[in-house]
């Protein structure tokens, strides 16, 4: 049973920084992609950043230059360093991991329970 456990959320003032971590357990394989999504009240969940097992990254435009995603494949852990935080970054942040079975190309997606990030003075 794959589990994703997030940590690092909290309350921070505008301009501050937070680092989110997501540790995956229960899989003997390295995930093809890992990433972070967020959902603000009244809004749809959106992709924030993603990273492949090879290190290729993708960011939503609103966080480019402020957020950095990284991963430790040996630990099946993904991180999100968030700098210059803005009130509009306030949301529940969810970790996501995708595993593709090579022989069947079936894709499995897993989600963490979410961690609250609040940016407010």
C-alpha cells in the first residue's frame, strides 16, 4: 500500500519561506513523476510543480522563480521550497506521485492527505 506523508506546511508572513516535504512509502519502484498540487477555497486543484525521475521540472507560471521542486529518488521523497510567498499562495498543498507499470503502461496516481499553507500578516 503506497502512502504519501506530507510535512512542512504552516503560517508564514508575505515574503517568507516554507519547505514542504513528501515521503512516499510502500513502493519498491521509483515513481515516474512526483509533484505538488494546491487547492484554494472555492477553486479547483491546480498543478504547482512536478519533477520526473530524471530531474525534469515543470512549474505553473505563478510560482516560477519563487518555488523550487526537487526529489531524492533513493528516499522516494519530493520537496517544494517556497520563497517570496504571497497571500495568493494560500491553499492546501497535496503531494502527488505517479507510477507507470512498464509492461502494461498502466498509470497509478497516489495522493497525500494535504498540508495547509497560509500566507498572511
